[in-house]
C-alpha cells in the first residue's frame, strides 16, 4: 500500500395490525388496474428523471415484473382495512436509540481554502482534521470529492499511510492511535462540482459563484451524523460575499481577493459554503442575526424575503423552541441548483424561488424547519431520515396554516396527499424507516409526504395537546443528539 493516492476517481402510532383480505373483489378490479397503471407511470417518470434519481432506468424486465404483480393481484387482491396501515406499517425493530461510531469520531476541521473560480477549483492548504480514534484494528474512512487530488497527508509530522478511492480516503493507523485524538494535515486541490444531465447542478464553482453543500465533500469529513467544530478561512475574489456556518471573525480585503474567517461556537453536522456577487439585508430577531443574500437581479425582493424569514422564525420559535443558533442566513444560488438545502444556520436556496415569489409558500418554511429537525436534533441517516424530512414537511404545513390561512393549508395538505397517493398499494410503498427508501424512485413521496401525513395522523389520533407535549419532550431531551424513531417507543 502506498502512502499516496493510488487510484483514479470511480466513479408510534396506534398499536394495530393490518388486516388483509384475499377474497375476489370484482368491484375492486378497475381501481386496482388504475392503481398499477399509475405505478407503472410513476416508476417510469421517476426512473427517467436523472435530476432526482440518477442512474435509474426502466428496463423491460421491470415492466414484466409489474405486469405479473398486477395479474396476480387480480386474483388475490390485497385490501387494507382503512385507518390501520398508516401507523402500524411503520412499526419495525429498532437498531438502537443513538448512533455510536466504532471507528472514529470527528472533533474539528480547520484550514485555509482558496476559491479559484476561473479554473473551477478549490485549494485546501494547512487543512487540519482532528479525530478521536476509537477502533483497534479498523481503518478510518474520510470523504473527499473524487475530483479532488490529495498532494500531502500527514499526522504530527509523520507521513500518513493512506489510499484514496473515489470519494473515500482510507487511513491506515499505527497502533499508537487507539484511544487518542489524532490531528491529520491535508493539502489538496480539485473541483467538487456535481453536474448532472438535464442542466442540473448540485454543487459548483465558477465565475458565476460558488455553492457547496456539506455533502459535496469539499473538505475532509467522516460523513453524516458526525458534528464537529470548525475554524475556516476562505480566500475568494474581492467582489464576492462568502457565507458558511459559524461567526464571521474577520473579513480582510485586498486588491484581488478577500479573506473571510469563520469560527463555530457549536458543533455542526457538516459545513456548506456559498460565495458570489450578492447583495444583502440584515435584521435582528431575539438576538439572532438574520440575513438575506440575493443576486442583484432579485435585490428588489430582499425585504419581502426578510419579512417571510422572520415570520417563520417567530412561528417556529413559539411552536417548537427558541431558535437554537446565533445566526440565520438565506443565500441565493443559481437556478440550476434545483432545490433548497437547510444547513445549520445557512439556507442554500435556488434562484428559481426568487423568480416566482411564494409560488410554493411552504418552500422556505421547509428548509428553515431543518434548523430544528436535522440540526438541533439530528436523525440517524438513512434509517430515520424521515425524522428530518417528514418533520420539516409537517412543520411547513403548520406554518402555511398560521401565515396564509386554512385554505392555503388545505391546498398544501392536498398537494402532499396527492403526491403520495399514486404510491399507495404499490411495491414502491415502503415503510418510512426502511433503508431501501433511499434507493427508491418514490423516495420523496415516502420520506417527505408520507412522513408528514403520518405525523398529521398521529396528532389527530393523540390529540393536539398530547402531540405537542411529545414534540416538546423530543426537542428538549434530544438537542444535540443523533436519534432514531426509537424515541417514540414507550
């Protein structure tokens, strides 16, 4: 094994049971056939949508499989007793309440990161990652984008033995690391952009600006559910504004570039980065610094979005708990980024949102809700990701009712119901806890829409008062922790 990169990039609800009826129900046939036609169409649409589910293809074998499932169901139609499945289908064995990593734990990351837009590059120098090594014989595995080349990797002045394969960097530890904190020094350069077919760009650096989600692996990390502290200096073009997690400690301009230094006071489960020629509005909300950064094209909407963001924070702080961090920034990125992303303290928002103000009134509310669901309380990924996405979708529905009235709420509820309904009764309708959901073409319908509908049903079943006491207990007990749905068990 070489001491350098040796391989190219390579790519609870009611404790009821589900009742089944296997008797011929001829009146059910048209509905059944219609449902399976919807399933085929749904599977085809999702499978061909490279922007949402890259790599899926609808082969003829799958068509045959769906045909036989539908044919068999005509003679043995499966019916669920109404009102039973929505809760009981979620009850599965639990893997444990909290996450414990047996190999290593991320402690901190710091360093200097230079953005080179003209060459679509980021350069990491003097980058240091501190980990607490827990394993005795296993190999810590870091994530770093497959198009980033590592030129140097050492620990305490010693050359590290490592191997990079795609997005993964394997460190081969000496015996002396066991039970100790170890500091690794990195030097690297590359392009962590993620561009997919259909003109969709998930992460990018170029003259238009820069946006990296934490999942872009633009800095060395041990993966999801690994909160860490950080101190980062970002060197960027002089005309750019840079935002990431943490307090802005210093901003030092020069002719060609500006140095931006950020330092966190709380651990963050990943760090996102946005940079570009942005204009901003700033306000204070109960001691929280609130900032909205938009392109000059959309600067006329700054105050509207500031008002919206503050109203969301006000509602959630009263409904859930006080805002858990010291700042909240909404930053616009180009419209080729197809969504929003709710990092701790930072909302990365597609420019498409600002083209059509509040076309979807719950969009900003959903991403803001992740400050509570996903950042204050982190769900084990992927098994319990619905505790992030289902809760955030449920939260946006509650905000829409508060802000825009019952009519808007019913519209929003109907939208989520109609998104999930085509999946009901098909092989795609997996339990929201299942690992397989992450690979399903109906991922969003199950994790987001079904997750929110389960919570709404739970609130109706328990009653609002009991339900919100449960939510309050959840937030208080699990703040700063990584949890699973086991919390909801007695």
